[in-house]
C-alpha cells in the first residue's frame, strides 16, 4: 500500500493512538494541536512547584494500555511507572460514614459484608457476571468500528441480549438493598457519561474494571501517559506541531485534500480529526457535514465539570488519593445534569490528592488537591458561580474530614464550561463526549468515517467506542484500521 500523507487534527489520546498505528503502517503522519502543549483534555498545570492533571486523573483498565503498547512490541513500563492504589478510593456518605474500596476483590467483599450482612456472596456473583461482560466487551466487541448492528451480535452477546434492555440501576437495585452499596456500584458508569438508570446493564463490566482490575496511578500523573504515547509516536516518525489551530478542512472533488491553518494550505491525502466531532464538522462547508444542528441538539451528552486545582501549604489529615463525596442525594444531582439542566443546589463532588501517593507533584510538606463537580453542559459559567460552588464544597470538605483548610490555600485555579469550549472547542462545553446510552452505543454513534467526504475520518469520545481514556485509545486503533483498509 502506498505511503500516504496524513494530517491529524488534535492531540488527545485517540489522536496519539491513531498517529502511532498510522505511522507503523508506513504513512507520513503529522499531528496539529491548537494549544501550546499536546494531550487534548489530558493536559497538565504546573504552578509554584505543584503539578496537576487538568483532565483525567483515574487510570483504569490497565489491560487496554498494555494491549495498545504491545501492538508496538512495547510495555507501559517502558514509558512510565505504575502504582496500584490502596485504597483505590474512599466514598463519604451521610453522618460521617465512609467506605473504602481497597486493592483486591476479597477486601472489597469484606467491606460490603461489613456494611450489609449477606451482601458479599451477592457481590461475588455480580462481579463474576461483570467479568464475563468485560471479557466480551473489552476483548472483542469494543474493538469493532461501529459500521453495522451486526457487530454487536456474537455467540456471547446473543446470550446477554436482555442486558441491553435493562439498566445498571435496575440490576444493582434488584440485587442490593443498602443505599450506600448501591451508590458505589452505580458510580463507575458515570465514566460512560450517562445516568445508571439510562445505561444498559451489560455495562456492569465497569464494576469489574473497578473491583477486579483496580485503580492505578502513573508516577508523575496521567500526563506521563501522554508523554509516553508521544515518545512512541515520535520514534515511529510522527511529527507534532503545537500552536497550530485549524480553520478549515479542504475538500476537492468530494475528497479531503488538506487543512488550512492561519490561512495556509497544508496538503494531505487523508485528514483525521480527533478534535470535538461537532467542531470538526464546522470546519467543513455545510454541504459536507453529516450531522445537522438538530442531530447534535437531540443527543445526550456526558456532563461538563467545574474543576479546581488547589495548592495547600500543609499536608492534609487523613485524605486519600481519590475520594467521592456522596453525602448528598445522587438522584437529585443527576437530574440537574440530564433532566432539568441547572446548577445543583447540593452537589456531589470528587476530590483527588495525588501528592498522597506521589511526592513529585507537590513541594515537600504541601498538598496538591483537585476538586470536581459534574455539571450539565452549556450552563451559565461566571467567576461568581465558580467561587460560590467552591465555598460550598470546601465547607463540606472541612466538615466531613474534620479539619480546617481554607486558610492553607496558596492558590486556586479553576476550569469550567467556558474553558472546555474555548480550550477544546467542546460542544456545549461537555467534558466527556457523548454519553453511552442504549441509543448512543456502537453503530448508533457518529461514524469514524465520513459518509460525505472520501478520505475524511474522525476519532475520539464522540464516536466509537465512547467516553474515557481506554476507549479513546481503542478509537484511535479502530480509525487507523479503517484508513489502512479504505
């Protein structure tokens, strides 16, 4: 097959993965990134000796990363060092109660049994089914390009067809009575960007990803994975160009022939966009767009988020690398994201203190904190609202963890809806792409290959297989295979 000149727009995980596969195939590959550093939503903030991952902070599904690097006869440890977290995370509930999810299924069974006698046995059965689903989904089904509904039909999925028409929420609530355990079991599907009561029960495989495979931390932060993937790509011959915003995808005779940046034409045989799918189509003349504004309006998007990056001048008491604050009503907060979009009155939130595990990310004797509130996309976003919500969550954090920290804040940086729009051209400022609901799964998602323009392709969390870092790696592989076989 002849060598092709391939232009990739954006440098997130899916673009990084695709660039290596396409270079491995012998193509001339250049990645164009609008921002000053690569990584897309997985960028890094460095300030006053502190280092923060701006985007993803959870390293789940290590087998997907291993499979990616193995395709190039490499291993993750060739590029970064992993540590399995114990506990994986702590979940706070009402009345100062918390549960820790530790680093083995046996410890987790015990934690469940302590919370609700008799639940360990039920959990073992639940996780065994989740593991079976994981093996079907992650080792087979998600590595299909979403071209046809037949891709979902295998001897294994045929026996589980009912799981696509029942929800995670109904499945969990049928098996468990304790509301705290239900929240823990429903939490992982939030990584898919949808509510548990709108997510097929087949996606219980996320519970196996959680309990069976564990939560890991790359030393130095998730950005080390970005740097590792960049190093791999460069070793394969990929060129990276930052500070290069793309203004137009050029189409000639029904075929993508290049891109325009700062008024200059960059010719290419193939154009692949890993940027936000909606934005990517805005780079085309209207007649070449596959999806109308009404189409995008009708879709269920994953949440946006309000994030804070905090430098503390002391080590905090009894905090974990990852903590979930579920001391308010999960259902009410979810309704403000999906059903009645507005700022939540009593938000759930997540806190990460990577310096608990990794001394490199904060000066000695100090703590790096990341706080996240999931929000509906496209909400009003003002400095006043950001400050109001920081005050809400930091006050609750102090009360729940029984310590004063407000006066120990050296600095506070924030990132919210407007930043997702400006920094990533994100549709409505979504943080995680398109939710994986029943009618937005597999072949029902926006296509990897343009139906209207030859040699134009898309990748990332708005197309297949869906939101999250591991699916983005898979998306890059899938689109590279389509390009090779076009």
